[in-house]
C-alpha cells in the first residue's frame, strides 16, 4: 500500500510520515517514563498518581498503536526498534527509581509540552499535504494532552 491508494500524494505525504515516525519514537519514550512513574511512585500522592499514571500509560499505549498504524496506512514502515526510538526521540529517558512524586509530574508535563509542540508541527504538515485523516488523529491526541496538562498543573499547584 502507498499514499495514492487513499488519494494522497506520496511526495506531499513524505514529511508527514517522517514527522509521525519521530512522534512515534518520542511517544515510546514517554510511555516508558509513564510506566516507570507508575511503578515507582511513593509518598502521600501515591494513590492519586498511581491511578493517573496508569490511565496515562494505557492511553499512550493505544496512541502508539494508532500512530504506527497511520504510518502503515500512508504506505511506510513505522519505527519499531528501541534503538530508533532513543535516537529519534526529542524526549529523553529518566530514571524514575527514587524520583520524588512531584518531580515525576514535572517530568511528564515537560514530555507533554514537547509532544504538543510536535503535534502542532504535525498539524501544519498534514494540512499542507491534505492529509485530513492524520490531522484528525493528531488533533484528538493533542486535545487529550492539553486537558491532562491542565489537570496535572492544577494538581501540582502551578499556574
């Protein structure tokens, strides 16, 4: 399959595919960070954050699958090796063992800000390529992160 099978121009959609693969890589690092936070959170906020981190990593797992499937829909292979994720990701790994619970929240807020930045870039690229399917998908993902950014910032007592 390639992009022309869904009435898209291969050349115009190439930048979208490249950005989606970078986005996929960053999402994998974010997902693993969420898992680490879920497993390693301690302290007074344990019950609240343990549940919230699980909600977020479950959503991230579904999002990762959708991103990879969209890349395939556009006729290209998605990144599928951790070496590629680490190399391509704009999000960096952290050690969550012993990390203070509110530092976990801050790290995840940083990730979400980077992912939202990538999503805005993707929205521009998908619009330029006439790729409404990818645009719709990315916009949905961005809305989820915007809402959760607000919630986590409120939880952390941030403006």
